[in-house]
C-alpha cells in the first residue's frame, strides 16, 4: 500500500474492555496498513513496566500545563483532578513524516471528542460484541480480573456501548475472522476514499 499519496487522515478505535479492539488493530497492521499508534501524553506517573515515549509521554503537571499554554496538543482533558491526558501535535507530525497514518486507541468519550475535532478526516470505529453476556464470558475466560473488577468492567461496557451510535462505524466482534474482514474493508475504503 503506497503511502506517498496519503492525505492527513486519522483512525480512531474505541471499544469496551474485552471487545478485541487491540487484537483487531494489530491484525490490520500485520496486513500492511500504514498505521502507527499515536502515543498520548499524561501528567500521571508511570505504572508497572510502562516506558516513557512507548506507553505514554510522561510529563510533570507543570510541563503539561506549559504545553497547553503553548497550544501543543490537538486535544487534552483532565481525567481526574491533576491528572491530564492529551494528544501532542508533534506526535502526529512524526507519524505523518514517516508516511503513516496515526491510529488512536481511546476511551469512548475521548474517541467522540477527537472525531468532532478532526471531522471527515477521521474515521471513528467502535468495536463491540453483540451483547454483554459475550463480554462477560470473555472477561471470565481471560482469568486476569477479580469478580468485582469484572462487574465494574461490565457496568462500564454497558455505559460505553450507549455511545456506539456516535461513531462512523460499529463492528460487531463475535467471530474474529469476520471482524477482521469488516475492519479491513472499512479501512481500505476510508484510506483510498
């Protein structure tokens, strides 16, 4: 897929936890789409094995506020008191200069907000399962979360699924191969359109 003719287009993926979003995005990258994850900036401290510049660009609150003042973010929000997340413009310039398209892996509200900002230059894709029971089975089979944590994720997923209609495309991931094909066609049409 030639990248020289690429216009400045953006791809946004949002989904409830356990919907298979990351798996689908990685498959699209394997299939040769010129995509690269946009690395967000945050004012929170790294967790676990998170690396600066890979998982996030970690900034002090002071540095983050300075970048806001200098208009260096395409968008930003204060998710919790004193904890801000944003998309640095420099990150998008870097991705475009490599002949790739930025892909955003965002929560539902962030995805909708970014779509509003970028308009028709962005494709907002919502990945979901057909119903909450499928999600519950996946989260239980993952065996990485406590029962309480699973219930919290399911409650959040129901809330997030209520926003699906605000996205350009909803892809139902009940069968991974079908979701791959639908995503492949959707991205092909958007990038070449």
